[in-house]
C-alpha cells in the first residue's frame, strides 16, 4: 500500500508563528505497531520539538491539519482531520485480506478471493479467530504458512 498524509499545525509561541509539518508514511508505522501514535507527537519529533517543553504544551492545544492524503487514508479525511480509528480499522482489514489472499493462492489455487466471497469470509473469520486467540501477524504471516 501507499498510505501517506501530510500533517501540519500552526501555533504561536513566544510571539513567533510556528508551522511544523511532516509527511507521514502510515503503512510503515502500522507495520511496526498496531495503532498510530499521536499526530502531535509525530510532528514534534520530526521538527525537533521536545515533548517536555512549553513549546510542545502550546502546540498540542491546536488541531492538526491533514492534507495530501494518499491510499485508503484519503477515505478517512474529513475537514482536514484524520479519522484515525476508521483508518486503522480499514488498514488492518486490508492486511488480513492480503494475508488470506496469499493463503488462498498458495493452498487453494484461487488467485482472486473477491470472486469466491464465501471462501474469503471463511478464511477471514479463521484469521480473526487466530488473532483473538493471541496469535500475532508474525505467527500467521503468509510466507510461513
């Protein structure tokens, strides 16, 4: 995937206008951890703003503005705000579909599960049962199956 956003914020600190901005690769973050960290924290880190500073305290009082969204992230931008939980939910569902598609291709010789909806639902349900049983994506990675 290629889920990217540009996150920016504007605030005034000590009489000076600040407008830190960062392009965020959402895929790389969610591949390492299951949820996105605070966008304020990402902007601060990328722009050298210490999270224990007065500058940070002033910055977090302002809303983050999202622009230039790419991938399925663009479906979750409303009035310059990212619906983080909606995006994460869709992203994880797409990851599950990619994994079960690989399994279907390898073991069932089905190249497109979208044409076999009942099988896709069965594989997704089995995958979700594995998740709820505590098996991580690394245990169920398609290349290990």
